[in-house]
C-alpha cells in the first residue's frame, strides 16, 4: 500500500487558521491563549501523560498510581444521601473496583448496564468500600473489545472554549507539518552532543507522541532528555531576550554623573553609625557605574536590615550634587512612606528637597507635587508605581531606584526609562529577598548583581523556635510578660477571614481572642482589606508605641521598622514559604534587645513543611535560606510570579533545571558573539515579539 502523501509544506509562522478545521471561533479561542501560529502548537507541550498502552488487573492496583483497567459492570447504584452520586462496581477475574461519579446525566447512568464491558482510566484511592476511582475517563466496549493505544496519551494544558480532543487533533495535524531537522534546528550540533540531548525535531515528536517504552516516570518528572532539550532552548531564549534588552538600553546612553561626593561626605559624617565593609563595597560599585556614559543597571540584594536604603541614599546624593533628580519607587504606600521619612531625616538637613507622590496624594497637594517634580524643585521624589504614570513629568531624572524588585513586573521598571530627558536614567534595583547566584544570573540577566552580605553591628540575631498550636496558652502568657516589660509584639496570621477549607486562624478572630485573653494590653489589627488610611494609622500607632501588640496578615512582610518589637509570632507557619517566613522574621531583631520568632504550626507537619521550619530555626542567613528555598520550592517563591515572565515558562523550571544554567550562559555568550542572527531566531521562537522584553 503506498504511503499517504505528505501534507503541503507549512511554515512555522503560518497562522493556525490555515489548518484544516480551524474556523474563526476556534482561532479566537486559541489566540486568547497566545496560540496564533503552527509553531505555537508545536510548543504547546503536554503537562502530563496517561498510559493507555496496557491494562492492569484490579487486584494489582495501588492507591495513587494511575492505571487503565477493564471489566464488566457487576452492580450500579444511584445514591442521593448528601448529594447525587453514581456508583458502578466493575469486576475482572481478579477483583472488584468501584467507579464513583458526582456529576452525571441520566443518559450516562443508563449506559452502565449490568454485564457491559467497560475500560476505565484514572487514579485509585482508598474509599469506604475499598479501592475506587472518582470520575475516571472511560469507554464502553463491544464484545470484541478495542485495541490499546500504541503510544502514551499526552494531556495538554486546558484552553477555554477548546475541547481536549479537538486540541489534540489540531496539535497532531500541526506536527505533520514539522520541518526536517536541518530546517528546524537552531543550536550547534557539536554543542548538543556532549550533553546527550536530542535534536529539536526528535524532542518535539517524542513529547507529543511518546512511544510505549518511553520512561513515563522521567516524563512525569520533567527529566526526560526530550524535555531537557526544550528546557535548554527556552532558558536560552529568555537569557538572550534579557541580554538583548540590556544591550538596547545601554546603546541609548546616559549622562554620566561627575562623582561629586561633597554631600555624601556630609551625610556619612552625620550618620549615627559607620558603613559596613559590604555597604562600602557596593556603594563603590554604584559610584563607578554612575560615572559612565551608559545607564547603570544594577540589582543590590541584601538581607532584611542589611542597610540597602543608606547605600541608595548615597547614590542619590551623587545625582543631586550634579543638579539632577532621583526617583525612588516602592511597591506599597506603607513602604514608600517609610522610605520617604527615612530619607527626609537623612537628606533634608543637607538642604535636599524631597517630594512624596502616591495614589492618595490628591487635589491641590498632588498638583503642587507634580509641579515641583516637573520644575526640578523636588530633587528626590519618593512614591509608589504612581511615579510611572503619564501625568508625571520629571525635569531631569538621572537615577531611578526601585525597591522590592520582585513585586514589580519588568514593564513597570522599564516604564521609568522614558522619564529621562537627557538619556536613559540610571537604574538601581533593590531586593531584600536574597537570590542564589545561578538564579540571579537568569532572572536578572539584564542587570549587574551586587550583594550586601553582612549585617550592621548592633543587630542581634533572632532566636527562632517552632511551637505546636496546642501550646498557644503558654505563648499568650509569654506575650503578657513581654508587653508588661514595655516590649512590642507582632502576631501574624495567614488569612483575613475564617475558612472552612483551610485550618487557619483568621486575623479578625485572633484579634478578638487576644483582646479577651490579654485585658489591659493595647492591641491593633491590620489586614489587606482595610482602607489605606486606617491601615497606616494603626501601623503608625504601633511604630509610635501606642500599641503593644499588632495582629496582622502578611501585609507587614515588608515595611515598618519598629526597633522596640522583639517578639514575632507567625501562625500557621507551615503554610508559608521560606523566603516569606524569613522576610517576616526580619521585622524583629532591629534593636539591641534579644528577639524571638515563634513559628506556630498546625500538626501533623508534612516532610516539606518540617524541612522549612527546621531551616528557619537553624540559620538567619538569607542567602543560605534562599538556596534552600530554591531546592525545596523552586524559583516561584524567590522571584514572584510576575517577574520577567518566568512563571509562564512552557517547559523550563528554574528549580529543576538549575544545572542547565551554566551551559545556557556559555551558549548565550557564544551565540551573541558568533551568530547574533541565530540568537534573534531563538528569541523569536520562544519569546516572540513579547511583549515582555520589549522596552516599555
């Protein structure tokens, strides 16, 4: 029998609508998910696989292991005790399995006639009557049965408005148009071979049509060579995209600062402390960057309380000494306002004029602030993302300082570059979330990275202990004693309202319970749903010492500096990631008094939660914690979901694929040096015109 004719050649950038069966409605549904070309379908990769190539005897089933079974319907029952459900007993020669459905139609129930042959796929679990599968996928078979699948079945990420079967059919059709290896491959063969990775064409075919003998465990874990091949190219595309953005920004040039340190010397003389060696080193790096005729693009990372703000203030004074302006942007009004007060205390005595600009500054005050910024009367402007809005015009912006970078998307940071009238402003980005070096090189490939890796003298290490929730009464007694001694306490809750689904004490009920348990103690409450003015008033009362105990949600993760607070209780600590727990702990230990952080947990602890709490108890080193967080949870906790689109990788996972990063960096260097056109094509394939790397 002659082979079927090969479909007419379709290019990678051919619109999906050119494929058979794709009308306007289907085309729009796919486009809404970012799938517009045939290549996008090639790269819409399975999220998991189902093994329908074999049957498993019912007696051999194990809870939690997905399988395909086949048997005859022995009994059917429709129950309505609490909610409608359909129970089907399926029997083979080895035993009986229950199929349970909570959502079904009468027509569906009627299909399960006694004696009918059924093939079902799903994950068994232990139920009241033994093993059962809830909502399996199934098909009714005739007397002659039905052939088993010849390949593992890919399961694709769902797309609203597109059924799984339609999507799979469409991807298979797109794969029929996959070009030959030479036309598709963009990476040098001599470089792939030592890594033992397949070509792109081979990898795509393996992932979309895995053979029965494929290593299912490796595929499910994302460690199969075919997946590693795609992860490598995707990481490379993002690396190249960020580097290209950096080169484009630097090509635009910036006005160098003269490096006049008169104001810097005056501030250093006035400060009640001496800079640490790490602060001095990082300031020297900033000064060197600012004196160059290209924009500084530097990330300064340092632990909570390591003194990043004073280093930023010194850099700001270099711009002010040149008669130019500085903008400092923070993610919340609370944090921005604290920066404003801190900088005002340091800089105003030197004659520097500061301005505060946030969403709540309205009416005449806003008009005056905008005028001061536009005329240059305001030399240092502090605010939230309101600084990036169209109505804000700077007279001569030389330096943009962005605090807590992981709270902003790349676009928000880049939007500030258009605010400079004489070249691109220099950019200083700060984060109190230490990031492992390999991760920083990938997430922030458009930035130079500096670390303030020592704490100022006088900061007392925080003692961390973990307590089961049953010991709450003795903890409350300890709080009573601390407040009686004039100390202040944080009690952090992870939810605002009580929830039936999650066993977590809500801030409101905790606040009421502590008021009842601690009569005479002034207690405040802060959570994200309060009006900003109300929230700030409570925070200020705590900062000023009018409140002894502050019950709060994680809104206080970054923000207030209260040196008198020496005890921190984090409720349901097992529900938070290491980075967030470390950030919260950093709210205490800011004075000279010995401080304690209590991790209150609800047992039993999972192995992962226990590792997290143990790590917190053993070290106060933010960089060590960041490495452990990367190992335990991957990069999401460290970078935030909006950072540079990293959360939306199609195949790569920075935590899992961290060992590929050195190869990615080396290849990026080589491609930019030897084959820049090839580099452009790789970025276009994975990142597109995005959008996310375009200069905002």
